[in-house]
């Protein structure tokens, strides 16, 4: 097992777990969602509800139509199903477009 100074052994992550971390990292870095709020943010809740949990496995295959249909269960409204706000949908579209632009440059 790999070790880090002062932390002890780290478990080996599977490709699926690494891919899930890629998605979380992209949401936090590119959309500037804080680490403290990532699990309660409407974008994260909507992606989880739609079972979009991995970057390469799920997110990059999203379409504009699928983004438009994203909903989440709003905890502040007693868990009522709520459409994702347009500003958040546009952020997801921009992130997806950014990724596709970078992937075509390679």
C-alpha cells in the first residue's frame, strides 16, 4: 500500500472512485463550489438524483436536453422536487462545453 508522511497507509482507489473524485473536483474548481457546500449544493444534488456520479463515466455524455431536465429534492422546501435553476444549468453547459473544447484540442 502507498503511504504518505505521517498519515499511514492509503487505500488504493478504484477507477470508478477516481472518476467520481474527478467530477467533484471539476465542480469545486471550475464552478467554484466550496468543499463545505459541495454535498448540499443544488447542482450536486441534481447530478446525484440523476445518477450522474462520475466524470468520464457519466458527465461527459450529458446533453443539453438532459441538463434542462435536471431536478433535485430541495431540503429547504421539505424535500420537494424542484427544477434546477437556469443559472446552474448554464454553468453545467459551460463546464461541458469547456471539457469538449479541451478534448478536441488534443
